C-alpha cells in the first residue's frame, strides 16, 4: 500500500510539472517580461537624458547615436568583447576605447596591450627599446595608446568612479553621476548626460553668435550649431582682386573666382580666355630673346623677368672637372687629356679612360666577390652581382616559417605567407600576413535578423550563434493555420504562432455563431498511452497533440416561456425548452373564486378563442367551502360549496341583544341584513323604557333606543341657595343649562355673619391659650436655671391650668361636625 501511495504521489507531481511546462511554453509570460524590461529600460534612458533634454526643451534628436550604444549595453549579448568573442556582462570589469568606444574586458585588453608591446620589442635590444615609447593599438579602430596608458583599473565610462557598483536602475558599468567630459570638438562646455557609453552628444547649450560673414545680428543658437549662414551674398573680395564672392554666407575661405577673362601668359606673347582664379600661366613657346652675349638666345620656356646671363660665359670646366678654361661663349670647352678618375657605379673603382664627354662605362674589373649570405666567394666582373644558390634557413619574424630566400643577407624580410589561422569567430581565417601572437579580432560583422528579416542588428562575427534575435516590432505575416481569414495581430517571432484567440464564429446547428475562442488547434493531452510498471520506472513526459475540438453547446440566451406562461426567461440556446418556473399555476378554477395551486404545468387549450388564464383539464379542482363575503351583519357561512355567482339568502335566526342590552331578541338574518337604518332601529328595540342614566343622574324617559340618550331631562328637582336655607322646585334641564339660580336673602346673610363672629372668637381664644402655655414653659426653664432641685435628675413637672376652651372644645366640635355632615347629605338629596 505504501509503495502504491508513493507511486500515485510521484505520478501527480509529474503531471503537474508537465501541465505547468505546457502552460509556460504557450503563454505570453515571456512577452510580458520583455515588455516589463522595455519599460524599465525606457525609464533608465529617460533618467539619463533628463538634464540634456531640459536644455533642449525635450528635443532628443541628437541623442540617437548615444541611445544606440545604451540600448546595446542593455540588450543581452549585444555588447561583445572582440578579443575573446564573449558577452560583456554587467558584473565584469571593462575598458572602453576613446576612439571607437568599443568595450572590452579589462583582462582581455591588458593581455592584448602586453602582447602587442612584446611583439614590437622582441626584435629590438634592451637599449633600443628604452629609447622610444612604443604604442599599442586598439583591436578595432587601431587607435594607438602609449605604454603608460595601458589600463590597470576598472573605471566607469566617465572615469570618475573606480569599481562602480552594480545598480539595476542604472546603465551597466555607469556610476550614475553627470558625465562632465568635454565635448568634441571642444567648445568649453561639458556633457550633461549621466555617465554613459559611446560618444557624448552635441553640446545643447545656448550661445549668442553671428553668421559666417558677420553681417547679421548675433542670435542665440545651440553651441553645437553655432556656425550658421544668413543666406545673404558673401561679398568678400576674391583673390583675383577684381570680383567679389557671390555665394551665400559660408564658412572658411571663398572659392576661387569662377568667372572667365582674357589673360596674357607670363611672357606676354599669347592671350587666352582662362579662369579669373588662375591669372598666371605659361605658354609652350621658348623665350628666344637674345642673351647679353649677343650670340645665343634664351632657351627657357615662357618665363617672367630677365633671361639672365649666357650659361656659356665665364670660366668653364672640362668634362672631368680637373681643368678650367676662360673661353668665348661661341667656343666649346676641350678635354684636358688627363684620366677621368670619376667613381664608377660600383662605388669602388674609378674610370680609367681619358677625360671624355658623356657617361663613364660600366666597371669591368675582375674582383673576388663574396655572395650576399657570406658563404661563398668568386672572381667575376665588378658590375655583376654575385648571388649563390644557398637558401636561408633562418626563421622569419613569424617564428613559424623559414626564410628560404636564395643567398639571404641575414636581414630576412617579413613572412609573405598568409596567417590562415582560424579566428575566434570560428567562421573565418586570419587574412593578415603570418605573424606572432594572437590574431586580430575578426573584422567582419554578421546581420542577425528577425524571422521576417525586417529588423536587423549587426553583431561581431561569431556571436550570431549565441545572441538572441532582435525584437521585431513588425506584425507577423504568416498565413493563419485555423479557419479564420486573418490571424490575430502579434509581433514577428520564431517558431509556431501563438494559439488563435479570435472568436470562432462558426455557424452552429441552431443558427448562432460560436462565441468562444478559436479551438482549431487546441492542445490535448494524450492519456492512457503508457502505463508505468512501477514506481521505479522513469515517467515519460506527457504527450500533447494539436487537434480541432468541436464547438461547445450554444450559450446564446434565447427567450423561452415557461409551461404555465407566467414568465419569459433567457435560457442557453442548447437547453431552450419549455420549463417549469416553480410558481403555482394561478389559473382561475371553475368556481371563479380560487386559482390552481399546482406547480407550473402545461395546460391544454380546448379552443383557440378560450381565455389564456382559465384553468384547463390538467389543473386541480376546487374542494373548499364558499368563502365569499356575506352581507354586512350576517355571521353565517354559505351553505353551498365554493361556487360561482352570488350566494343564496340567509334564512337563519340571529340571537342579538336590544339597544339597552337588557333583552335578547331573535330576528331572521335576512330581515336584519336587508333592513335600512330606521327598520334596524325598530327591529333591535325591546320597546321598554331606556334604563340608562342621564348626566344629571335621572333615568332616560325614552323607549329602548340606540346611541346616546337625549339631554333635555324633564324631572323636577329642588334648588337651594348657597347656605341651604332656601329651596325651590325647577325642571332639571334648566338647572343643567344654568338658566336658573337661587340667591340668599337677608336672613341668610345675617346667619353667615354670626357664624363668622363665632369663628373669630374661637381663633382669638386659641391664640391666648397658646401664649399662656408658652409663658409657663418659660417660667419652668428659668427655675431650672436658678439651681432648684439640683440633686434630682427628673424634670420639673409644671402644672398648667387648662383654659375653658381646652376643657370644652371636644363637646363643641363634635355637634358642629355632625351638623355639617347632615347638611352635605341634605344637599346631595335635594340636588337629585
């Protein structure tokens, strides 16, 4: 079991790895990474050019050459060391040539300089080598550097920072500081870019300068383009001295005068039309003027100035120049008869003939001559060279081949054979003459093209096998491999085109178009081809084939009505069939009161004109009681089952109370529900006197009735005055309305006065009694203060004599309270 479990785990892991591999292979993640790298590279370039573009108002047209070098610095494999034919990486020490700006590995250029100096110094002695500082050349442009300029340390491009740190947000091998190298040609300003490879761009500073001819007013211009022309005629006097320059304002000297004029030759004998720029010319005639001797004429061709003296006048020497004679110019100088003694062409012997005119003869003396290599001697005429047939066996300066020259003097010439060694590019052989040391880098460049061939980059020969093809921004022009007429737009690439992501748009059986992505070349994993024998067997890679998959079911929403015709819902086309919406049917049953409660179902229509909301044969049948509303006041149900139309009249008896709620009446339900208000009033009345009490307290005199009783009470009541002494019988309704009142007479007023006097006397007596009590308490307190009964701890009891009011107040108050109660009771009865 454990082995089987491990086998399953390994199998799942392999399947997951295979799936991930296929997804990575056919996804555009690499394109996304490339796009991210391009965005990052663009930010770094913009940062490097910021200060420069701020001086040029955003104009970066002069930065194309520098941009090209920087793009090569970013592109993987584009920067190649021509010495070792290997890529220059970000973390490697480099050296840049100041002539061609080519970048080499620091170790490679040091070895190159050392080898070059060794080759120069090998044929020289130590004394000769120290007398001169022999240079070494750049491998690419042959720009010569002194021995002291051999690089020994790794610097950034601008030379400020030694061993610059690797920063992913800077140009490789850059220190990130402002370059500040002087512009070439020098203008006094310095480069404003951040430390960068390649040449510095033109100076962006603004200077005020005038035109070439100095006629226009000074204007502000870029320092790199400060030389400008105002386009006006130059106007400067030409060399001819007669005409002015008609060209537009230009730099440098004016061109020669282009006009043609008649000019005499130097001797003045001939006149010809010639360019005004070359006024002096010679004709072909001999001067012919008589010389001062009078015997000869000037034999010089057209010349200026005097002809001079006769060349035959004065002292003249014989041919051997040993004797001098003074003779007229008409006579020739005779030979002196002495031996010639001029050194012959051999440089050793002299001419043995007598003084003679013309050249001497060749040397015919026989001498013992040694050959050029010094190995053989022979007697032979002096004028003949002696070369033996012995071939030189010395090794030439290439240190590979023998000289093999006949009778070599020892100073063997350079090797004339072609080197022929295979260069570092592995494609070509060295075309130089045979030499020592390493061969020069292959000068050839190879075009690395994209798949369509429109985008090309030049790389050193030998790097075309390792460098990535350039990213082409042209659209892929391959024909589509699916059923579409045109393929989805994507950039030029190698290998298979990415899967088509366009909508399929094939017509399905339902008539709609397939909306999913193209599936003509879908990758399908083949399963079941190979069964592993056990966990020990190495699982094979999953096999994928490209095949056309059928279109998926149509998912276009189609409006479909449910079975009960309640709603119309959009359903996928492939499942667009009548369906149940799960609601109740809701069709009106035959009872015309209830609806079908079945779940949404199909209903058969008996005829086309039937109402679509009526129940059909498939609907349920109503089995409920009649629930129609009864007439107002009828509490009984309909005796029939649920039915259409109105219910029959109710014939049951109603047991109800009368208006006064004292009697129970039995009335037919139909009479009560059909009667109007007056009739209902009579039907429900018990015909007895109403037992209700009026607000005044008397009983209602009306027959049993509904609603509130009338307020006009006709009962006779006694009316008393305020002191309850006078009384009078008056109708109750008038008293309630406040129309009648009974005022007290004089006797009543007198009785009120006497009662008030008695009350005042009682109040005065109470006040006096209170004063006497307080006086007694004061005297007792004073006695305690005088020290009486000092040894006794009890309180003095002061006997206070009671007043007559205190003795008889209970006897007086009780009868008065009784009288008041009787009066209140009488008033209540009188009012009733």
